[in-house]
């Protein structure tokens, strides 16, 4: 029996640079991939946290990611999220390759955000405020720079040391950057062209009234109906785009909670990512919001691109 190839994180990023991941996602949506047709993501509660099972099939491939979320792990010096991806041949379901699931998530999530930013943010967006200091915060700085002329980054964080590391990284990229403590967010939010929320917060990170008209908020940190990073006031003011209506109405507390409270109706959602990419969504005069919960088709598209590059296609 042949040994299944394993694509580690460094190899994955070499095979699929960020801009290539964004292009692959865009091409899949323009080619007819419909996120509404993807299977629901089973979330299984276990004593240490959750297991997320993310299957998908499209085109020449199928695949599944098994991810674990263990909230106590950071205190043990271990990652909060871990996982492995298995890529299969779409016609025979023969395993083709295994991949670092965390690295795949760290690539596809900001690539999805960048694709939304390309269509929702103002063309001259130069200032980025990032909430959080984890891998997604770092990756979103890289990703959003590929689609907009970002020059300045403000990091809002509770951990000064980790915030300093991210600011140092931004400076090394040629950006001006500074840290703002979590208690002083008003200026960081009000002055930002793009705001990326990359946290494990379960309550809104800032008052939605602070977000300027025309600014874009990208919220990627939560995937539970009772957790959110942005408040209902912002959602009600904004043009809201989600990955898919089905996934958002099942998992995105950022939109589910305002719907439950009667602040908005389901028809307030302007559309899904496929609608946006295909030109069916036009932002209104207020803020813009892209809410992501992470979907299996995104993993599949980027994993397939990595395997194609690895196989020399």
C-alpha cells in the first residue's frame, strides 16, 4: 500500500500563496460553486471542547477536515484549534493527500475575507484595525494587503506582548502600526477603512455606532448562534454579506441575535459571497459587513489548488 502524501503548513503556503488562494476561491464561485448547496457542518461537543467535521465535494475533488477546538489548550501551551484535512478524488473517493488542517484554515479564512474585501471595501482603503493577535489576525494583515493598498495597521488586543509582536511584524512589512488597548477602541474603530475581528470573543468588541459609513467590518472569529463579535446596531446599519444564508442563519450569532431580537429580518442579509462575486450585491450608503463562519467548500478549493500545484498540474 502506498504512503499517502502529507502536505505540511510550510509546503502548503509555498504551493498556494495568498493571492493564489484568493483567485482559486473567486474562480470556483464564478464557475458555479454554490455555497448554499454544501452539507451542514456537524459540531460535536466533547469534554475538552468541540469536534468540527467539514465535508465537501466539488468538481474533481472531495474532502473532509476534522478540526478540534479545545478552549483550555492555550493555558497548556497548545493550540486552541488543531486539525487535519483529507483530500479525495471526486469520482472514486480515493484518498489523494493529507494536509495540515490548521495551516489550511489559516490560509483559506483570510483568503475568503480578502475576496469579500475586494468587492466590498472602498478601492482606496488604507487603514486597517485588527482585533486579536492570534494566527488569523496575522494572516488577515497579509491577506487584506493583497487586495487593498493598506498602509497603516492598528492592533487592538488584551495581551501587550503579543500585540507588540504583531506590530513589529507589520513594521517589517513596511506598514506603520500601533497598539491600542482593548479599553480604548473608539478612535481605532472610527478612523478605520477596514476592521478585521479575529477573536474568540462572545460579546461585541465595540459599539457599532462607531463604524463610519463606507467602512467595512470583517468578522471571522465566531461560529456559534450565541456568540458574536459585532453588535446588532452595526448589523442593522450595514450592507451585510455572508458566505451563505443557510450557514449564517444556523451558526452566525452576529446576525442570528439581531434577528431573534427583532432588530432585523432575514431579508436584511444582502446576499452570499457567490452573489457578491457575481455582481449581484451593491453596497448601500452605510457601513458594510462581511460575516464568515468558515465553510467546508473553502477548505476543499484551497486544498485542491495545493494538490494540483504539488502534482504539477
